C-alpha cells in the first residue's frame, strides 16, 4: 500500500477549512434511489469535523436525480425544461435530507443556490465570499449547489462559437473549486464513484493503476481524463479542472471514492486513499477571480515575442505583440491570452474594447492616442491584471 509523504499527511490532517463536493453518483444508488445510509455516514463524518472546530462547506449534486426519481421517470431527463423541473423538485428533497440529519447531530446548515452572475460580477463575488465566511465563523455548514431551476449553464453545458464566451462553471466539480478558492480553504475533497485518478480508464484497461499523488497537472495528466458518468454531469476531466483551481489557490485537492463508508475519516486521518493533488501557487483574491471566476469574453492572440515577455519578464501586453483578436469585449472585461497555436497561457483584464483594440494590433504604444478616442494605457493589458496559467 502506498504511503503519503509526511509533509502531505501533515497538510491534510492540519486542514482547518475544508470544501467537500458530493457527486450525484454518491447521492444516488445504481438503481436510481437515494443512498440514505451513505449520505448519513458522510454527514456524521462532517459533524465530527465540526466537533474538532474544523470549518466545513458542502457542494452537493443530486437535485436533478432526486427529482427524476420522485417523478418516477424511467431514465435521466434530456429536455432542459424537464431537467429544471426535476431540479426544483429534487433540491428541496435534497436539503431536507441534509437538514434533518445534521439537526439530529446538533449542526446548523444553510442553503446557498448560485448562478453564474454571482461569480462574474466582482462585487457579488466579494459579497458571496463574505456571507460564506460569516456562516463558517458562526459554526454553520453551508450547503451549496447551482440554482438549476433558473440557471441553464450546468444543465446545457454548451456555448456557441458565436457567443465567444467561456462560462465560469458548468458542473459542480468546478463550482466546488471556485468556492474553495473564494474562501481560502485548505483543501478540496471531491467525492465521486471512482477511487481516484488512474493511469488509464480502469473499466477498459485491467492494467490501469491508481495515481496516489499528482505533484503537477501536466498535459499527460490531462490526457488521461475521460467523459461523464451515467448520472453525473462531470467526469474525470472536470475533476482535474477543479483540482487545477484548488492547487493554484494554494490548497490541496483530493479525488476519492465517496461510496466507501468512513472515507472522509480516512482522508482527514492522512491515509493514502484516492489521488492527492499538491498545491503549486497562491494567487491573490483578485487574480483568482481573473483566472477562474470571470466569464471569458474574447481572445487575444500574441506573437512569440509577447509570450516570452509575459512569461519570462513579467511584462505588460503591448499592442505590438498582438497578432489578432477573437470575440467581442468591452474595456474592463477578462479575455484569454493565447499563442498563435491556440494554446492559452494567460488571462487578463483589457484596457480597451475589441473595437478599439482592432485598430491597435501590431502598433507601437506611442501611436495609441491617434487611433482611439480616449487613451487609457500604453498596454492593452497591464501586468497587474494578467494571470499566468500554470
């Protein structure tokens, strides 16, 4: 059996603020009914963490699945409006399970339903953070989900090229990571129906082995990810994306099998279960928002010289380094920064709209004032508003 490095084990056991994401396939049994025994076991573990004065926040899937079960639908709904109806029915049922069980253990819960605007609008983003932190301070366990009844992003998960926008979140894996990043949590635990990240798909490859620790998310690690499960809307790909946000926020991420009884106790005891992703950096609150919690409204494609200047010299992005633009954006919006091969390596807040920026492509900064009505900066994106993506 693999053993965790003592430093990793200490980081896990000392974690004080923890976000736990519970997937649909953990909430539901294989036959489509609710897995009450499994849920109660997890709730008891969370209550024990509260007794240790640890702060815990739950991001829970399962509303659509519970609604479908309540309506006795023969299969997972496919129509958007039916999914939203199932979410409306299932969300109250899901919360009643959590609330009743936690109440018996003396723990107060709070329900928070989110939509994309709660992240893309920075003022709402900050207000949400402050509310969550206050709840944690009072010893409450917040239970979060996307508001599927009014928000279609998680249910549809499609964005057209014409829109030119990358959504903030389209699944609860990423939502849990954004929340973890927002409240400066020490660890994100993703409870799924798999034991962790394998070298290949274990259902197709009998020689696949579990990867106990991921020091860095490389292209090779990303290539391992596959699509969604039977009832869940995510998959290993979305879990790796969530882990990337968590580790870039200075915390640990753990993917583990939530169907195993006592699994939370084992993880928090520092046992070598699941896959642990190690922290790589600690972004400021503002840069976390730029990198992960804002809608990407366009793309700025740069030449090799500009890319080197941004990566190696921590420079601003000047118009001379821009090759072309994609999408429509206004001043102050967040855009993706890519090289000419299409590889995204940074994100940033633009000083000029796409209409203005098109006039500035490839020119020297001293000519900006002659081409736009109001010159803001010499740079298209200033260094303080650029985040390099690992």
